[in-house]
C-alpha cells in the first residue's frame, strides 16, 4: 500500500528563515514527507531566499513598493504562489499583513507560525509582551490564517516555562527551538492528510478539535 502523496509546500518568509530551514532539514532527514516547491519573500535580502537557493529550491522576491496597494501586491504574489500548486502555504516569519481576499481564497490551505501561546500576545514583540505581563508560560502556535491577524483557528501549540532571569533574547531563543519542532510536527499532520478546517473549526481525523494540540517533550503532538 502506498501512503498519501508527498505534501507540496510553498513557504513565505521575510527574514532569517530558521523555520524554513527546520522544514528543509526535516525533509532531508526523511522526517517529513513533503517538498518545498518554492519560497517567496517580500524582501530580496531575506536569508530565507538564500537558504532556498542553497537547497536548490526556487526562490522569488516580490517587492511591495512596485505595487499600488496591498491588494495588487497580494494578487501578484499569490498568483505566483498558486502557479507552483502548493497543498499548503506556510507563513514562516512573513511580516506583512495579507489582504482578506487573498486569505479567504485559500482558506484551510494557509498556516502561520506565531511566537506566543495564542490567543495571548498577538502581533509583534511577543516575548517582550510576555515578560511585561509576568507570564510564567510562553511558547508558539501554528494556526490557520484568516483575515483576523494572528486570530485564526489554532491547530497546535508548544509551551515552555518562563525563567525568572529570562531576557527578551533568551526567551526568544528558547521559543524558537520549540517553534521548529512544532512546525515540523504540524506539517506532518498535513502530510498525513489528518488535519483540516471545516466551518471555521480545526478538524483532526475528521473530528472537530476541542482544544489545540500540544507538543510534548518527545516532540509529538497530543
Ligand atoms: C519566528 O519567531 C516566527 O514565529 C515569527 O517570526 C520569526 C521568524 O523566524 N512569525 P525565522 O525567520 O523563521 O528564523
């Protein structure tokens, strides 16, 4: 018997691209039955584009300043993304708002990794927000992208303890480590065709998920 076809991914990233690299490394190790069809960025200098090229993957920068407004930019960007026929579009450190039309046309096929335990600490500077609020637990979430910024249905989360002596940088570094495992584990659910979005709710094996999955210490989602 053969399993499901390998998952075809398009990755959107604006910066360093360590989450992209985690995906590429997991694929190379045979731990994720997926292929990255292409990587897209709004920033030509993004290290993510270089990481893609180094891996022999198509890498394309689409620069917003060349377009009249967000809708035109997104129309062009997403037409290029659609052209590689991804099963799933992964926003991995993509720092631009996406227009509602572009999101809604790809509902259930676009996910984002966010560095907080959503719904806590949406937006930017999440580690700073967590420290300022005196949070004792912090982490990362993978959610379906909707027009509501960082507000789409959460598929899975990974939590860590905040230490009394944590700085923004030390907390960010520990969260980033769990982000990588969380993103790969979540993509494995997509690769197995186990996860979906039905009527605004996450489904796992066809059943509505009551609460986001949690990454355990062994790197499994439960
Ligand atoms: C990550 O913390 C991600 O959660 C956030 O932006 C950062 C991107 O890091 N959305 P990288 O570019 O994947 O290294």
